[in-house]
């Protein structure tokens, strides 16, 4: 019974495991993770376990994830949270050159898994440029398509420095809450414990 009370998460674009580590410390059980960077994957496995699939996400299906979870014999009736930070370099406002970048399409790969898995919540994190000219079409597509799936979508631009991290790191967070068992959304972004800085 207690096992069923532990929320579970799948971490896409997990990198070396920063988000997975934070989610584990917050009480989540990590069902599976995905990344194709060999060095990051080695670090992830050493610190967080062997539930990582080391492959380009475009070559992975939702069924691959479920098979991995079942092989590891982890209870996973439903996915509570699908989380991830797709590559952000193409959306960066500091980036030089053309606006088009093949890595930008990774946002739509994340969306593909939302559509297939229907997690209770999803969390997408990226640079603030996702909401600028370079990323606007992707941002709007995620918002519209997830709303069509029945999600209440919450968006916030947060700075890690306001939450105790010694770095000015502004990121966009998109949180989707599937409105199935209740009519009204319950999610709210946590209030920054520190005084907001002037640059805002």
C-alpha cells in the first residue's frame, strides 16, 4: 500500500541527472530516464541507477519505456509525472546565426510522449528563449496540444537565485495538470522564499 503512495516519474533528456536527483529527494520514484550523451549517462548511472535508456529519443517509443520499467519490475500503473528539459541551445537569445536549429524539434519529441503516456502531470523546463521569437511556435504548439488533451497548463518564468541557488539562472517552466478526476486545477508554483532581485 505504501508503495502505491509514492509518486513516480519518467525523466526525458535527463543529462547527468540533476532533475532526477531533485525529484528523488522530493520523494519521487524514478521509473525510467532517457538521454543519448554517453558521458552524462555514465554519470547518471553511477549516481542514480541503471534505469536509464541511452539512445536518441527519436529512436525510442513509449512502449520501449514501458518495457524497460516492466523489466526492472517497478510498479507503474500510471505515470504521475513526465519531466524533462529538451535541448535549449537553439532557443537561446544569446545564440548567433539563424533561428532554425534541428535540436528545437526535441520539444515536439517531449510532446509525443505526453500524448502517448498521458501522465497525471508533466513538467517541461527550458530557457526563456522558448517564449521568444525563436521558440514561440514550439511553445504555442505544446500549450495548445496539451490543452486539447485535457491538461490545465501553468507557465512561469522563474529564477533559480530566488530559490536558494547561487546562480542567476532564469528558466521557463511549463506544468501540465490532467483534469480527469477533478474539474479545477490544484497546482500552483511555489512562492520564492527569497526576496526577488532587481533585474526582474
